């Protein structure tokens, strides 16, 4: 016999209210119906849940243990009901993502959201962090996946993990410095994002730590193009490691152990605070779960 929610509800209220009569009044059912459901549950569990003294019911030791499980099951049921209501209210979500998260995890995030909110219309924007920040602050996006957000008081930033970065060069480029230090970058062409951007700031900060200025700087707002320039030996670059997994596996690029090390950038899901409700809370958790399951973020920044 399968255990049903109706049996668990009857058991729960009889346990908390102390009798099947009180549970029947609370659930707007007859007393025999409540008693029948409790007997069915006892039969399914092959256990006695109550000691009965007249109309008063006291939980047995097994009953107390079963009550904890019943409470958990009913709590989960209520959460699913709220989840269903959130789905019924779904309309449109304007979702932004920077290029790295878009390349590595956006399809997984979208699939995860659509699985749980099939009626939610998604409007996707992929751009550099500075543009996503501007759009979020202008309320042109509802939510964004990005590193180091620079957001105002109307935005809630939810930290997810650290985005690991590394110096990268073509495997054929003769760079022997180990570790690679700021002075070793002199005379080399460096490819990076245009300023202002997280990537440009990371490059400037790392070089500046050794008092070095870039000899030649090539800029593009496309991480994919920067990676291709690097693989072809036309430049070196600081790039997010998750983006390079295939290139590293194929051996067309290599990372340069460096000193000082490059700290991971803080990766966030940022969203309009005014949009916070049960649905937005669920969407943020779904996106977070999808990104963490891909294991491309470090747990600590």
C-alpha cells in the first residue's frame, strides 16, 4: 500500500491536536474518515502510531519518529504548491550573462529554468560585465550572471563562487619564465577586454604590482577572439580557465604559472530587488544549482 498525503495529514493533525475528532474538525472531514486514514497509514508502515485512552491519543515511540518524517513530507508538499503558484504567475525574465558564463553554463541554466517554469519567456542578453551592470542599474535586465558587479541599491547581488583566471600563451610560444612575473611581460603583446571591464582591470592590476606597463595591448570585447589570438601565438592573455577547457585539453594553449598569483574574480547572480518574490527566488536557486553542478567556479573567491 502506498502512503498518501491525505494519510499523513490525518496523522499529523491527530498527533498535534490530540484526537481524531479534533483533526476531523480542523480538516472538515468526518471522524471515521480520519480514523480510516490513520489505520491505513499504520498498515502501510506495519507499526502502531498511537496509544489510545478513550478519545485521547498519545504517540508511541515509533509514532514520534514517524511524525518527524510526516512533517518533512508535508513541508515539501507545501513548497511544491508554492512552486506551482510561482509557475502560474510566470511572464518574462530578461536574463543577462557575460561571455564566459554564457559559453560555459548559460544553456544549462536556461534548460534548468525552462524545465521548472515552462511558461516563463526568456529574453537573453550576452555582453561584457560593464554593459550588463549598466543595463541592470537602468532596470533593462531582471537578472544577470557576471563577475564583480558594480550595482546600485536597487540590485541584490548573490555571490556564487570564484571565477579562476590564469595567464595563457600558445604552446608554441617560447616563454621560459617560471614563474611568469610582471617584468616577463615586457615586449609581449597582451590581448584583453576593452576598459572598463573586469578582465582589463585584472591585467592592469597584475602588471602594476610589478611596476610594469603593457608594451602592446590589443583589445576586444570577445573572449573567444582573444583566446584564438592567444592560441595562434599573436598575444598572451589573462583568461577565465573554464573557457579554455577544450583548448587546454587539445594542447594548443598552456597556462603560465605566475607570481603574484591571480585571485579568482567574484562571480554573482544579480537581480532587481523589486522583482524578489517566490518565483525570482526559485529562478536564482535554479541558476545557482545549474552553475555549481558544472563545477567551473571555485567555492571560495
